[in-house]
């Protein structure tokens, strides 16, 4: 890549950041490594606007990494509830414990050591290293891929092996090594506010005079990806079993969606037609006998709700069942009051089902 192109890109980007970038974020300019790390983990797979409140709540509840490390995992899950991608939460807690109990509270100070921590990949390690210690490591995420591919007119697929190497090198060619923290913040903000995926502000862009994609009318065709994420659909019926003012819940321990979160006993279907057939009253009543006595009384059923995840779409309904007596002891089931339910971490879809007029439990 020509040196004058990368120099122009760097200088214009930093000038835009200094004079025009008005994006406000609570972690912007932060030098406390705990706060930087926390914000970066929250922002993985999460928009800044959504992550903002979670970041502030975490700092209010766990102002230090020591408090986070000593907290029960279930409490941390509850605070994370609704943010999704719960592996991040599990790794956040595990890494806090490692730093506090194994590293004597000292966060690693080099890129390679940071990269060894659980839940931290190259992008997050670069962000922490540059923001906390001003080390010259360029961040490369979706925003950066987009900005670089458009400005330099690069058509190599960002998700290919060659593309990952190319964009990592290009990003490090462009970075201001003496001011890495400012540069990395600038390019991320630029991608989020100017060079957006849809409706980019090309007319007012500080880089538009030398943007290859704009010149060649390729803006909406870049960046290129060679792989399309395969989607699958799943259909659930949740049985909200009420027995003497308590409700049956189970913890999802298998390596699947919602791992370690709680749910009501469920039946899953992999074919929509079978799910719809099952939802006929007679079939539901027959299924209830799997969990309860034959005398159990179905009192309500919710409307179907849908939750779209990155790799799957979940369809679900919930059936409220009054249980006069238990048919048999149900395995891996806990009986909780309404107040106790509110203390447990549930996936977002449980809240969608339970907050309607039919049955409001949370």
C-alpha cells in the first residue's frame, strides 16, 4: 500500500476526530484498565447504545475487579440478563477471578499476555493494549473492515484467511504508533457515525476526496464477505407449572443457547408444522401429563413470540398450568416463588412471554 495513501488516511482521520467527532460514550478516554476491559467485553456483539446502561450498572454493582471476581456467577448472569451472548459473561467472571486470585490483581500489560486471557481475541486485546497502555496495536473489527475496504477499494473478503491478514496489515500501516489510543478511537467512531453500513454520509465525509469506493461507486458493495451465516429455526413450548404458589424452573446446563440460564420446562420442535399441530388444545393437554397429574388445569396460553439470534431464530409460546398435585418428582427442577423468579437469570425470550397480559411473572 502506497505510503502517501496511508499517511493521508491517518492525518485526515485524526483531524476529523479532533474537530468533528462529537460521539459521546462513557468509556471514551478511559485509562482504567478494568473499565476498559469491561466496556470491550460488553461491546462484543453489542451496539454501544445498548451496552451503555449495562456498563454503568456493572460499575455501580462491581466498581472494582475484586468485587466482580468475588461475586457469585449467578448474580453476574442476572446483571447481564438481556444482553445476550452469555459466554461473554461467563468468560468475564472467569477472567476476573484469574486476575484477582492468580495474578494478584495485576492486569497484564502487553498485547500477547492480554490475548491469553479467557474471552479476549485479537481485536479486544488490541483495544485494551492501546487504550490502557497506548501500545501500537491497531483494532480490526466490523467498523474498521468497512472503513478500510471502502477507502482503499479493497475487495478481498474480510472473512477469508488472506483478507484477515491483509486488513490487519493495512490497519497497522495506518495507525499512529505514537498515539494509538486516539487513532483507534477515531477509526471506530468514524465507522459508527460516518462510514455506516447503511446510509453512509459520503457527501460530508472527511475522506471522500480519495475514497476509492466512492469514486468507483462501490460503497454499498464493500466490504466483501465470502461466507454467509447459516440460519436455523427452532420452536419451543414452555410449560409454566404453578404448584402452591411456586413455579417449576430448570437451569440449562448443556452447551447450547442460553447455557447456565433458567427456563420453564419445555418441549422443542425442529419442524414448524409439528409445533403448530402440537399447539392444538388436545395435544397440549396430553403433553401436560408428562410433567403433572392428569387433573392439572391449563389456565392460559400466550401468543407466539420470536427472538432472532445471530445464527438462529427462536419461536416460542408458554402455557400456564395449575398443578393440584405432582404426578412424580421431576428431575432437575426447582420450585420458586414469584419473588425468587425475579432473582434468577432468564433469557430474553422468557421475559417476552411472561410480561404480557396473559401471565406477568417478572
